[in-house]
C-alpha cells in the first residue's frame, strides 16, 4: 500500500520546467487559425481598400459617354426663310434673266434633336479640394484603428489560450492524482478484505474502504469530465476538433518573468485606440473647417456630335473648362459641425483618462491576484510536507496496530487534498500571470 500511494507523490513532482515550446506553438497556431481573428483581418483589409479609394480621388477620372436621340413632334421654331429670301431671289432672277435662284419654302424646326448622336470622352480632375485631403488622412487613421482592433483581439485570444492551456494542465494533473488515489483505495479494500477474513478487522472497516473506493471513483470521473471540457474549449480557441490531443509543457515552479514586474499600461492597445480616435477627430474638425477654402476642379470633353451618324472634321469637338465652388453661406451649419467635433474631442479626452485609470486598476488587481496565488502555492508546499509526514506517521502506527483505519484514511485524505491544493495553486499562478501579461500588454506581438 505504501508503494502504491507514493504514485500520488510523484504526480506533481514529475513535471520539470523545460520551457514552454508547445504553448508558444499553440499561440502561433491559434493566431493563424482562429475564425474571429480572420474576421478582424478581413475588416482590416476592407479599411485598406477604403484608404486606396480615398487616395484615388486625387487622380483624374475618365469616362466615355454617348447619347442618341430620336424625336418627333413637340415644340418647334418657325423660320420664315422663304418670306425673307424669295423676294430677293425673284429680283436676282429678273436681273439675270435666269432661274438660278430657286424658291425657298418657310421651315419649321423641331427643338428636340432627331436622329442625333453625341459621343465623347469626359475627364475630370480636382485641383483644390481640402475635403479629399482630410478624408484621405481619416482613412489612414482608420486603417491604424482597425489594426489596433486586431491586436486587441489577439491579446485577448493569447490570454484565453494560455489560461485554458493551464486549466487543462490543472485538470490533467487532478485526474492523475485521483487515479493514484483510486489505486490506493483499491489496495486498501483488498488488504482490509483479507484482514476481515482473518478476523483482524471489523466489517465496518471493509465498508469504510468500499465507501472510499466509491468516492474516488466518482471524483475521478468528475475530473475526467472536467479534463474533456477543458480540452474541448482549448481546441475551440485553436479552431481544431474537440478531441484533438494536447501536447503539454512541463511545470514544477510558479510563474515568473519580466512581464510580471512591469507596472505600466502604456503599451495597452485600448489607449492607442482612443488616441487614434482623438487624431481622427482632429482630422474631422479640420474637415468641417475646410468649407472656408473654395473647391477648384477642371474638366475636358473630347468627342463628336451630328445627325444621321455623320462623322468628320465638322462633327468633332472639344470642350474644356474650370469650375469653382465656394460655400459662402450655409445658415451656420458648418459652425455647428465644428462645434460638435470639438465637443467630441473633449469627450474622447475624458474617455482616455477614465480608461487609463481603469487599466491601471485592472493591472493592480491582477498583480494582487497573482501574489495571492503565489502565497497559496507557498502555503500548499508547506501543507504537502506536513501532510506527507502525518501520513507516514499514521501508516507506521497502523502497521503496528496502534492506529485505527479511520485515522490512516484521515492522513491519506489530507495528503491527497494537499496535493490537489498544490496542483491548483501552481497552475493558478500561471493563469494569474497570463492576466498580468494581458493587463500590461507584456506579450510581444509580431
């Protein structure tokens, strides 16, 4: 029974810290395959295309435009050409003794062009438009803003991957502890049955052994279910099948590292996001003030227009010009827009101060939680040593017939409880360290 029980003692001690290679690989894998990250990347790509669209507004636009009209009826203009010219032509014919000058009829011309086409190339280009300039700057800041959004989600995902990884390791170790405890309970039952058959112990001792065996069977099954749930959640974060096996790194010491002593929140993307939003607001304010400067643009048309699909030197034409638009009066709308954006600026500044205080508080709470888990780990180490000594003493007395079986069980249960507490507190330091790393943005994003 003693040798069987020592299997419990090596469960926690069997893991020697050789680094976190597997965890680092899982983090990279998760960042590359998580569906939410992919969605954020698509949104970022959309912002980049919006920036390119804003930049393209500074270049000329060229389009081909053609129209054809067929008309009949409607308004017309009466041209009395015959009344004006025929008397003159009649006099000329009389003087020349000829019919060289014909009789001309009065004409009625439709206002709507009939059988008429107009085909042209139309080019436009802005020469001076501050709105386009500020819009381009805003789109640039929006790309930065979306990149920050991606980084925020990456940091949260990294924290979740680490926490779920340590949670799985915690449940795996608990399963091993209960497996060893179950073997001890099975050995106790075997020995007590033999002693009962030889009238060395009472029936109650056997019943108590059976009760202990049933208890650890139930606890082991619960631990296995928790382990399966932890595995499924971890694989969900990595976008893998729920039952995919997890390669574990080795840990036997609480979490340490430079990220745990960093007490600043300057690297937090949430602050970068608000500062970028403030910069965008400044550009919006400038955009709203740009109405003071007129807009200047140029255009050029080059084409052909004629009736009956004629084409030649007399049908071709070009038409060029410059347009100027200056907003002189808008009933105060522009001033109100400027006032709104300046008010938004004060709101954002207030949010920056409040968020900065929130993030500092989050970091303080995370550090306090880590210190608490570290203290629990130190206490669990001492409890494990005391529980092991107590169990050894009870085991020796039980073998000598000087202790009851219930006293031996008490020693065993205390030792198993101490090992479970050590397991929980050990991985809890790593989970709390991940919280600190999230709170001070200590993990380096590539």
